[in-house]
């Protein structure tokens, strides 16, 4: 349907909304129609499978598998403006930030720059999300790791001993070397890092402020810790996926 949409519009459309977010890597239920942005000058009678939106601000497309998609922040807002279910609205705005596709600031800037129709509920939800720091911190962490020479980690992990007793939680986990990354959540018990370290786990702990202001230093710390982890015996721990904040 997406390829049919772009062929029908002869290169004059950009896929946005949920379909674009899925192309960027999010797991979301697809709508029955493909949301496509076209220049305001374009006049066309769309077939039933197209949701055609004319815009005076067509975005520069991100090309994925040969198809043009709106950037994540534009796609999220185009979908969110049309969403009336509060839970789905929250997912549309939270998940791109949580998975590092864009930042809350980028969503806010895009909202301010675009059509204000249907923006009040979106703006209120962005304020609510901004009050929950963990969402933004996870997004920054994921973006930071795209620049680090490290293998991809598993996310939101409870580290357990060999008998399955929980020792502590980490936000990112490199199981092959027994290394964890904690993003200093406010509700973390102060002795968690000590308990993990006592079990042989190498733990890097980073605040949201340092992620924003010292990204290169944080990358060096993670890389150095991973190097140390590779030259010592892996600790006898196992991991389980914890509940995510999103």
C-alpha cells in the first residue's frame, strides 16, 4: 500500500503518521489507510486506502527501503493530532522519545512550527511527558549509543544471581560481558550498584545532566568499562527483562 501510494502520487508525497513511525522502527498497530503528505498546491482525488493531507510545510523525506518517510518528530505529531484515544496519543508521543528517534524538544519545536489544529491535547500530553524524566533520559541514552563503538545492549533488565534471586536493575545490559548501565532513576535504591558490583557486574552510572552536557565523555566511560569487562571472567549472573517505563 505504501509503494502504491508513492507510485500513485508520482514522487510528490511523503509517508507520515503511524506508517512512518513503523518504518523508523516502532512497533505500532497500522491504521487502515496510509497517511501521505502532499504539497498544498497538489489537487488529487485519493483512492480509499490513502489519507491525503495537504501541507505548506512538506518535510524533507527520510528514505527507507526506497520509500520517502517523514522524520520521526513530524510523523508522530501528524498521527497524534488525529488521535482521540488518550492511551494511544501518549504512545505516539512517548515511544519515539523513549527509543531515541527524536527528543521532546524536537517534538515541541515541530508542534510550534506546524498547523495548530488539533494541537491542544498534544501540547498537554507533551507537558505531562516532560514531567517524567525517565522517558527523555532513555531516549538520550539510546541516541548516545548510536555513536559508541559498542554492540547493542538489551534494555530494562533485572540482574539475578545464578539461583534467580534479583540483585538489581540496569537500564542497558551487555550480557556477553556482564556489564550494566544505570541512568540514575530517582527511585533506585542507593545500594543497588554496590550489590551488582559485589556480584562481579561492571556498572556505569550516568545522570541525565551528563548525558546532555558530556556525551563524548560518557561514551569514553562506557567504552572503557566494556574493555575492562572483556578481560575479566564473566560473573555468574543471569538477566530478566524488567517492566519498561514507557
